[in-house]
């Protein structure tokens, strides 16, 4: 290339794995390589910390444009049968920017031999496996975000159970996580649960109890979508609108 000739622009690259949100303050002592030896010594599970999400990474979204090209992390909450996994996948597949879907139930079931099924009773083993799955999901979410890929995680988070509540998700993903509750009527949840099979299908009594506890999200300040009369496409569109409003005015949680 002749001296003084303009150089062609470099192709756009995704954020490096050491990404942190604009304005984030690095920890004291300077940045550390996320895969450094100290990280592995700090956690016997081999969990490698990544910078947390401190805010949705996007310019202001135009009115009526949905989430647009925003890079964001979403937690879709709902009882069994709410359709959260189907809606989350549908929303992720139809965004015009790279977006990943992570289902906590799928990650929990990575454990084959020795799987502690909560349907057999919630105990120290099922709780430990839930915590491990949530930490795995959180690490995956931050890894996607560090590389410029949005993500949506779905989980049945109870408002009355701090052990498996929003606090854990906030620790593992970051305060920029946007939680949304999907809560159709009980009769809809019962119908959808009846169509399930294997250990994903619960008894009607369990479904009713879970649904009743999920009603505690009303008054929490989190956005709630009643998708009783919506199909998947409509629910995903409403979810996108709700998230656009949450980006502009994040909920307090």
C-alpha cells in the first residue's frame, strides 16, 4: 500500500471477553484475566468470573421500535405451563441481532446419573443442583454478552423464596438483568401442563400451588404479562415492547 494512502476500515469485531459496560469501574488493583489461576482457586467448581452486566448495552430505543438492536440480558419468569420456554425461544429466534436462549430446566437436566428431581422433594441435593445450574446459566449469559450476543434465560423464580429468587440471578448475571413475569390464568396453565410428558409434567395440585405462589409477583414492581389469550407470536411481541420500556426505565428489584 503506498505511503500515506488511507487504510481500509477494520471489520467490526465483537466485544472482547474482558468487556464491561460503559462507565463501569474496574475492581481495585487493575483488571485481571478472567481465566487466571486466582479465579480457579477462588471457586472449587471451576467457575470463571466475567464482568457483570451493569446496564443494557444500547442507545435509546425509538418509540414503537421494540428493543431494536439492543444487547441485553432478560430473565423470563413464570410457573410451569406458562409457556416461558417456548416464548423465550421464539423471541430469541426472531430478533434481528444475535440472541441466545438459555433454559434453566435444560441445564439442570444435563445431570444424568444422580439427577436430583425436585418433584421427588426439594432437599439439599436438588437445591445444590439448582444453584449449580443457575451459576452455569449466569456464566453462559455473561459470556454471550461479553461477545456481543444478547440472551434470555427462563426460570420459575418464586417471589417468596429468597434461596432460589432474583438475588441469585442478580449476583450471577448482574444488575443490568431485566426480569419479566409471564403469568397466564390457572386454567391455561393446567391445560398446557397436561400436554407435557416426563418429569416436566406436574400434578394439578402442584401446578395450582406454584401458580398461586407466582401471584406474589403482583405488586413487586416487575412487569407482568398475562398471556392467557395470546398466542406465542403475540406474547413475544408484547414481551419485546415490555423490554423496550424496561430499557428506558429499568424496574427496581
